[in-house]
C-alpha cells in the first residue's frame, strides 16, 4: 500500500528527526531535542497503540540496584564502572522526577527491601559485610550516609514466611508507570512533537542525504536524522552492540482485605520483585526459570513462571491470606552481556539509545537525553 499525496504532504513532509519508539527513552529524547532547538520538526514512530514494550508494562520501581545485583556486577566489572552506572541511574531518576513531577508520577519513597531465605545465608552475609563499603560509595552519589541497612525486625511487620533477613534501601521509591507515560506524552505533544502510533518500522537504510525507513504497511519514509529508541525490539534495526530481548511476566491481585506490604521488594537476587499498589500486590519476574524461552520479543505468559509467581504469593508474601489474581501481562526488556546502555552514533544519520538492562524507569530519561544530544551535534 502506497502513501497518498495528501498523507505525504500533511504527515511526513519536512521532518528533521524521526525517533523510533515512544517509550521513556524516545519521549525523553524528543522533549530534550525540542529544548535544544525549538524549531526542529520531530516525529515519533511507535509500532503499538501504546508504548507497550516495557515503559507501560514495568513494575514502577524507582530503583538503582539491590545489594546482590551490585555485588554480582562487581564480580565482572570494576568499581568505577559499576558505580558510574549507579550514578547514571540516580541522575536519571532525578531527571524523570524533575520533568514529570512527583505528583504526576505518584512518587512515594517508601523504601526498598531485599529478601533472603535460609538458603541465601551466604549471599546475605556477603551483603552484610559490604554495607559500610556500599554506603560510603552511595553517599558520594546520593548524599545520604546510610542508604542500606539490615532490617530483620521488619519481617514480622510484613507477614512474610520463609524469610530470614531483610536489607532496607531507604532511597528507593515507587511510581505509577501509567501516569508517568501519560504525562510524558502530554509534555511532548504540548511542545509540538508529532507522535504516530501503529507505525512498525521493519528496516532502515542510511543514505547520503537522510535515512530511508521501510514499514510493515509497505511505506517508504525518508527523514534527515533517525534515533532508534526501541530497546528490546532494536535487534532487527541495528547490528551494533548486543541487545537481547527479555520477556518479563507480571501479575496483579484483586484488592486485598489487609495488605501489610508497603514498599518495593527484591527476591531471589532480583529475579522476582513485588510491591503494593491500590491495596493490591503487583508481582513479576521469574525469567531465570526459563531463560532461553524468555529471550523473546513476543508478549505472552507461561505456565511455569505464572505458577512460580503464585507459589511465591501463597507461601512467602501472603501466607495467611486468601487472594485472587485479577490480571497478568508481560513486557519486553532490552538486556545484554553488560548493563551499560548503548548510546552512540552508528552511521552518518542514525544514532541509537538502547539496552536499558531492566532499569528503564531509572536510566531511561538520561539515556534519552544523551541520545538527543548526539543527534543535535549532527544537525
């Protein structure tokens, strides 16, 4: 199907920059570009009816790394690399809160907690031995002297079973993901940024005077500059850097009569996570149970992971309370052999801002702005 003359003239003529993907990164990049150069004509192309990759499908954790995650990172990377990434996550969260506003985000700093079972005693001891070290490093980033501390006395308050230890992260918060994205879309539209949904870009080709895009509808579109911000879906568009799609499954309960859970929680080295929201429990993760199967760009849920999530609810989180599952869904992350995002120019007219490593809420705003600044330098 070809575009009509009218469609070409009214929708696609004289666009300076096309951004592929309307998630946190894409919207942040577009908004920042407009701030840098208000006269730029910017268009965002989104494959879905909503920005449904991960930005509207995550758990809404305003986090920057649990202790077991950071300890694992330190096994493979230097302290400078690990804490530089933590700093980027923290700065990204501050940018997000400043741009969207805490009220619009429904931001709550209720703290985060990492849970340890009896069989996790060795992991807990490693964390306990490193608390002073981590607090010293994070003090220089966040400005708080005691970010992490042991909080075993709170276990009974939450009603957990089979949990021996808790480590509290007092600087961790939670947001309302839907309100975040709705506000970012409103900000972008108010700045005159054009957003088209249902445009599935299948291929791009950098040519001398711009970039040609081929869509699933058979359209051939041409723009001066392009930023790829599709994260978990970027593998089909770019070859530079390893970006692996990773499906994360999530469920949410119906409202509970009594919900003792307040805050964000990390379990089993961060592979499971849960939080309170509107008298409910939102719980997700478990892709470590079927890692190969979950390296997919396809949405969906599987019996093995859903059963594991329900078992965790029944036996650990809400052991003494009946609950019902209201709905389930999944989101697609972009991960790789390192957690460092890919923000780079890959050809004359194409730049990328991808691979958020499951930390999109934290680092997405910063990655988007860095992508925008790359594009701006080449205009």
